[in-house]
């Protein structure tokens, strides 16, 4: 899966919390969201829309973050399910220890060809 396919897949499956997502889908989407976020931040700073001294809210960055919030949770849920873990493990973000745990789990390969969340997405390609 390339970066364009990954972003398209995540944005079209924004409300799908069941099933599985391969590593490339998750990480290409994360990479593209990070790049777009950096570009938006640079535009906001260079145009004066955001001022560090006044601690203003960066409106474009906030809108972008809100737009990708649900798709990000969805793809992370499907990625964890690909590994064999429930998507509810994302609640561990609420603890400081949970953040690196989820990052490591999303880096690991799929555990089985088929699990209770469906068939391995890489086998369908």
C-alpha cells in the first residue's frame, strides 16, 4: 500500500472501527498527517495567524486536528486489532505509560492470518 492509497483508505473508512489495518496503512497515514500538520503550522506562523507571545489558538491547526481525530482513532483501532489487541487499548493514552505501549504495538507485524477481527489485510492484496 502506498501513501496515497493509505490516506484514501483511512479517510474513506473514518467510521470503521472493526476489521484490520496493515502497518503501511497506519504509518503512511500518520506520516502524511504529520507532514500536513507541519505545513499548516508553518503557514500559520509565516502569515502571522499564530503568535507565540500571545499564546493564541492556531485556528487552522485546530481545525485540521479535529478533522483527523476520528479517522486517527479508527485506523489505530484497526491496527491494534490487526495485532490481536482490542481497539479499546487506546484508552491507555490516558496514562503516560500507555503512549509508548501503543506506539510499539502499532509497529509490530500482524499476529495471525485470521483473527476475530477478520482476515489479514495483506493477504487480500
